[in-house]
């Protein structure tokens, strides 16, 4: 079967999409896009006649420029339908707005639901993503999806830095992530108790009973945004006697002074998956290519 991988050039995920295309033997179609004088977006898939009757993978990620990449992705889905694609699979490693996954304060929307419903409504048959903040929103839609975990790939790259570490989730919501990694490497795991003020965003973190004195720690989380969670968790763990702390996270947004704050908190290394359209040049941060795993899933979905 000849696959077509449509890539969105520009801000977000070109190199990664080309890499993925090589791994699955897919053809990459270029996309031209522009902005109208009033600010509206325009996309056009080049050589779109090749799409007719073929399955298409739209590969894009939603950070940075969440809103732009969202509308561009929708436009590419629609353009693929108009070009008579037989099936459309969206590979979107980072789904923007996924953290607003419930109504925390009255009057709020469930933004994650809006993003997902719109993707399916526009016409995708299946969604492949990496470590969505809460899988529950996806499950409730009852559509084809693959939510891929990559913590084992990340940890494999840095496991020489630590000795028999305990895997720690910075909050109970991330416990399944800690369990995933711990089970793969037969490690102990636990979580911390995190509370966030829903108005100010301020967090407090408490450790639990587990004895971490002189133990190495791997903190796992889906997203590092301001770095507040990781910095606070690391500080608390080191205060309680932890020896070395490393961090494995799926999506490293690392806004503002996040990197410095995490360094100051005593973290040895951050390992991130290559899920975003940004890359920080700092030896403290290691990026790991996870395209091998995604390629396998894509081939399975499109069988
Ligand atoms: C929240 O529940 C998420 O899993 C992350 O812990 C959070 O988004 C991290 O944000 P920040 O880096 O701003 O503390």
C-alpha cells in the first residue's frame, strides 16, 4: 500500500514528519501556506492529485502557536477530504489545551473536548498522540485513538545517570505514568501530593511516607510548562534526602525561566521527547527521538 504523509511546513514539525515518512516509506507532500492581509490563514497541499483514494497522515504538533497550528491542521484535514483521501489519520504528538480537561471553576469550558471533537468532526478517522494530559476526554468520545507513552524510551537514554531509582509522579494524576515506567524497568514508584490554586495557579507539593533518603529519583510528568511543578517537587525530594534527581517528561514547553528554576532546584538532567516545534540548546536538556515507536503504530493503524 502506498502511504502519503502530508506535512505542514513552517513553524512546527517538518523535520520530524520527514523522518517519520522515511521510516514508513511514505511520500511527503509539501504544503504552501500564507496569511491574508486581515490575518486569516490559507493552506494549499501541493500535488494534491496524488491523494485521490489514498490514506493520508496529517502530521503536526500544536506548540508553539497553538491556535494557528490548530486551524492549519483542520484546514489540512479538510483539504485532504476535498482531494478524496481514503482515510485520514492525524498524528499530533502534543495536543494543545489538553490540561483544561474538566470544568474546574463554574463558567469554564472543557477546552480539551473542543479541540478533540473538532478534529474528529472535521474528518479524521483516527488520532495518534503522545501522552495526552488526560486520556479520559479521549475515551469519552468513543473514536479511534492511540495515546502513546514513551517514558521507557526517554529513561533508557539516561538510566546510566542513576542507580536503582524510585519513579515519582509529581501528583496523583501522573501516577499511571510513574507506574508505566516503573513496571518496564522493575522499579519502585510513588506519587507526591500536589495542590494548585485554581485562580492564582500557585502550587504546593508534599511528599508522602515513602523513604527516599539516599535514593535516586526519576520524576515523570506529561508537560513541563513554567517548571513550577518539577522545581517544587525536586526541592521537596532533595530536602527529604534524595540523592540524584532526573526528570523524564513527554512535552517540554519550558516557558520563561523554567530551565533555570529547575536547575536551581537541584535537578541533574531533563529528558524530553521530540514532540514540539521548539528545541532548547542546553546540555541540561536531552531530546529523544520517538519516531520509531510512532512509525510502528502508524503502520498498524493503516494496515
Ligand atoms: C499538571 O497536572 C500537569 O501534569 C503538569 O504537572 C503541569 O502542567 C506542569 O506545569 P508547570 O510546569 O507550569 O508547573
